[in-house]
C-alpha cells in the first residue's frame, strides 16, 4: 500500500497548515507523504478554529499554500526546511515554521482587553521521521525564533497512511511537551495585568494532546480537494487559566490545491537562470484597475520608489505541452522613501506562471505573467503606513505578494536573434488578502508599485 500511495500524493505537503491549526500540540505529520523530490504547487485552505480564550469568537482563517519540494530544500506553506539526510525509512531536517497561536486578531474579547498582546510566533526546529509498514513516527523539537515567548516545545506523533481509490486518509495522534515560558506567554496573566475577574496566573509547563484526521481526494491528475478535522486537549495548567475556556478545542479545514507536476532539480546542468532587474514608483491605483490597464498614474505626494532584482529557476516548462511555464523566484527590493522615512529592504519569494501562446508570438514573443508568494519587509513601507493610518488599520511587515507582468522579446523588437532579454512592465503588490489571513496579520490593505524591468536568461 505504501508504494502505491506514494505514486498518487505529490500534493500532501500542502496540507501542512492543517497540522498547525489542529491545535498547539499538532505535529507535522504530513510532510513525509512526499518522498519523491520534484513537485511544486499552489492552493488555499480555509481554517475554522475554536479559540482557547474565553469569550473569543470562532476564527476563520484563509491560508495561502505555496509548495516546492526540492532534493534538499522544501517550502510547505508555512514551513521551510533543509533536509540534512533522507533515506527510505527515516530522515532528519531543520526547519522554520509559523505558530498559529495568540490573541484573536480581529476582535479582542473583553476579558483580554488591557493585556499585552500575545502574537503568533515563528519557530526554528529539528525533526526526525521514521516510516515503516506499521505507520509513521515523528519527533520534533521547536524553539521560539522571534523572542516573543522564549519558549520551546517537544512533539511526538504517530500516523497511518490509508487509501481507497482516489481518497487518501491519514489519521494521527500527537502529544506535545510545552515549556513554562511558552504556556505562560500565551495563557498566563502577568501581575501587572491582573484585575478582579482576571487574577495573576502562570500555567507553567505541561503536556497537550491532539487527535486528527487529514485527507485529500483526487479530482483529476492535477487537482486535489484537501480537508481535515482535529481536536486538542490542553494541559491542566492551561485549562485552569482565568483567560482560557476549560474544554476541548475542535478544528476543521477545507481547501484545494493544484500540482504543477515534476520539475527539474535546481542543480541540473543546463537549467537556465532568470535574472530580472527593475525599478518603479508607488501608485494610488488599486490593484485590479492597475492590472487591467484602467489606471496607471504614479503621481503620489511622496513620490516613493522601488529598485530590485529577482533570481529564478524554471519549475515546470510547457505544462501538458501548452505554452505555459512556471518559474520560482526569490528577490530583494529596495524601498526609496525619498527622505520622508528611512530606506529599507524587502525580501520577496514567489511562484510565477507565464503564458506565451499568442497568435503573434512567432513574430514578437509576448509573455503574460502572474506571480504569487510572500513578502517580508525590513520596515513597513511608507505608503502602507500612511494609507493604513488614514483608515485606522494595522500594518504588517509580512504580507502576501502578487506580481502580474507583461513583457516582449527585445531581440524580436529590434530584429536581432542574439538578444535574448525581455522588456516589460509589472505591478509589485503587497496585501493581507482583505484581512482574511491570520498568518498575514489579518491586514486589510497594502501597497502597489508600477515598475519597468529587463529580464535575461543566463
């Protein structure tokens, strides 16, 4: 069954957010479903989670899914990792992952008002996975990487792979030993925060447990429906906290994902390197009018600008024989704030689709591209700070990133086959998906920059 299952599951790592959302003790039980390197995909999952905090509403969270599975490096939605060793029955890896915990972002319950905000975190960790015919064993050790809780967690999980036709299931159980720092940060009440209905309290260390069922259904060779349910039991010390509901924490999620298919390893000889240089200006145009050429003004009060470069490699070329490619990019962008604020850098990572099957492409090769990924800013750009301040909304350094573009072959334009570069225009867009995503800070808003670029294959 194991061999047969592996032939049909190139997208299971996209279910990674399900384990995180199944509760604080959920371990990454799905990552080793993909044992054959060479897959890439996109998708989304809608999470429905019951918050452990008293008076908090049920949270709805949209998680964008970006997946790349390399021979050593992988990106699984909220987790990025490096495989130190990988064998048929066990592997070892280090990773960085997002922690889905913290006070509700959209509406703070009355009992939590006046307390210092507890935010979701970022963990670094090491994981060991053993895969046998009797099931899968996962061990992970994590520690807070952004110095919020200064806490740590050790997870032990077991799962079993099942298949019935197009339906693939993975039931799992896990326990998590959480440190006092971790529990005290998220579920404790400091002395300075105490009041009559909220006495000072420190839950201390404890053990949580989680039971989950994850699965996917093959709609076609490329499309998958994803889903999962889970329930978490919190440690006694946490359940007795004055700000925590003393009950089980159920969760559910549903989503869809598309598999681009196998890609060539980045280290394969002859694989082209894409190098893109660009510069542009901020615009007050909204994203859709700008992307459809109904708005193109770059006249803004501060005249802020961007300069940057992207480096990419092809993921999949000519999908199903169509004039359709996917390229993975990572890039650095400089925000020139024109003396109104400190200049800053921004890191962008995206998977970009290109279509080039136009009737005139034989004469002038033309590409339409659309990229989607994440953006991490050193500082929130000035245009976002000002726009969000006018609306009374929060900002975030970490946001969703979109990059639509249109370009043509420079060689075709000037009649020289020696020139392989392309000239184009695009939009550098950061946003929080209308406040619907916790991982993006539930931000409603963002920024748009119109830019021109030149791109070469090397």
